[in-house]
């Protein structure tokens, strides 16, 4: 290159070089970004933990001495050829295993060409070393997973470790698009008009229906879980945790505008259902659990409403003590302790019997009519504006169900409910009314 430059000083003007880099969905803020002036006695701004964005795209650029010549973003479905290493299906397969296998193959090729005892012994030695290394890495990998299971501090880490040990191979059942459509139509078509008139409600409660503050937003953002799937807007929770103060003010204005107008952004009303196989016959749609992906901004807004509703309900002791589902400070362990205590008390006496009755309702949360829930909330004395705000959110909800084989299917309601609806159903499901079905289908094919 030096000789070419000495021969032609303008030689570099004809050179075009390239580079590639990962472009992330957002850049974590630095320590100086959240800095702000505070009044005397004003509490410090709570800074969320910073996580790097997991949404990324490969950018390839070409440039010369004058600047950028061309750039291209690699499509998501395009595979990138990387250096050979361990297969994704074998986490214990290290670079050392790859080199040992390559050495064994090379010695086998040499032995086939020469057919001598020396080369044969070399091949046998390399193959034995490769087999020993594979067995050692497998054993070490399983021991590490056992230690992680023993030292798991919560259920999330425990089941995350279990998931790495499961076979992730997925076989799609032979379910046609019409079968999926009929399944969701039958599941979501049950509705009732009994008690759906809320025009007679007039109760006003400023504790429930008031403008959202920055404190509520920061509290709910700090409780958001990381590494969660995004909705249609593809905004992860990690991005919300890195928002500067001025963006939180903008978010507060958007939320308060929704409360005052009762109108939601269209993107918030869209959810994507991914059917996950549970057990049984793969050709039966009822053996699939629908996981709905909703906008994280929408979940942030409804989580604020859920917190207000929870504080209002708990402060008036409306939910009985024997209800432990979807309540803070309660868990399934409370019921297990109660059942175990009953068994122990019964066994202390001779010839005493204890009968336990377990009920598992099929699609219980998906088939509860929403109008009955709105009426139940009104009967409990909630602010009618708060009830209408929740009802408007779920009435304009649309769902797109996707599978690996068939096109998208459009529904008017999600089969899996967000946390706010779970809380409402816990409050309202204790009282049921006759259900009147309507013949209007809830599901259409989406092109």
C-alpha cells in the first residue's frame, strides 16, 4: 500500500471499505442524564436499573475518503454466517470440543491415506480424547445446573433454569385455520346483556378517578419485569426504565389525556396471541395455551389503574380472606398450609375422615362475560367514570392469533387477560348470573 501511495498519491480516493455494527433499540443513559436540580427537602429522583437493549439489527456500511457511500440493514429473517463453534442445541459443546473433533477427523483422513499402525494409534488417541472431553463437559454442565437449582432465590430463576434443560423442539399440530377460527369463536362468543347498563351509576370517588402523578409512574416502572416480550409497538420494559425525567412528564400528560377523554391509542388495543402447546393431542386447539403479547405502555397504564383498584378494595376489606389469587401478600402456600393443618387435625382423632374437593374450571377467566364484571364493580360502589374507563379499554381491544403454519386470525378480545382484568375477575367472579349467548362471531380471518 505504501508503494501504491508513493506511485499515485490519489490512489486512496479509489478505495472503498466497509464495516458492520449492531444498532440497538435504545442507548442506556449515562450517569449525567438523570441529573436535575432539586428543591430543599425534595426527595431524590429514583433512577431505574440500566439494561442494554435486546432489540438489535445489523447495519453494514461502505465509505470512502469523502464519506458514506452506501448502507444496508440486514433483514431479520436473513441468517448470518459466523465462525464455527458450539451448536445452539448443545450448550456444553465448547470451542475446545470443536477443535478436538476437527483433530480427530484430520487424523482419520490421514489414517485412511497411509493405513499405518502409527496413524491408526494417533486417530484412536484423538477420538478417545474427544469422547472424554464431551463426557466431561456434559457432566460439568449438569452439575452447574444442579447448583443453580439448589441456590435459586425465587421461582423465576428456578423455572428459567428448568427451561434450559427441556427439549425445545416444537411440532406443530395439523390444525387448519378454520379450526382455529371456530375454536376462538366458541371461546369468545359467550356474552350477556344482563346488568350491562351503567347509566344509572353516579358515584364519584376522587381516590380512583384522578390525574396520574409522576410518583405513580416511577413506582410502576420500577416494578416492571425485565426480559419480557413486547407488544405490537415493540417497546421493551428496559427502554421504559431508562426514560429521562422530561420523557416521564410527557408520558404523564399522555396518561392524563386518556383519563380525561377516555380514548386510547390504537396500538394499545392490539394484542398478539401465540398458542403454546400444553399436553395431550396436538391436533386439538383446546390443548394450547394462548399467550397474549400487549403493548408495555398499555400494561404500564393499566397497572396504575390496577394499583388504585387494589388499594381501594383492600382498604374496604371487600375480598374475603380465603381468596388468595392475584393478591399481594397471599399465595397458594396459604391454602396448602390450611389443607395440611386440616389433615393433621383429622389424623389425630381415630376413625375420622376428611374429604377434599378440587375443582379446575376449564377456560374460567376467558369465558366470564365482561358486562357482568362491570355491573359488579358498579354495585361495589366504584366511581362510574373509573368503570367506564376500564370498559372502554376492553371494548376496543382486538387480538391477532398467530401460529407457525397458518396466517393471522383477528379476534375482538384476547384469550389471555392482562393483570388489571385478572384483578377485576377475582372481585367479580364470586357472583355469577345466567349467560345469554349471542350469535355474532368474534373471530374473522385477517389478511
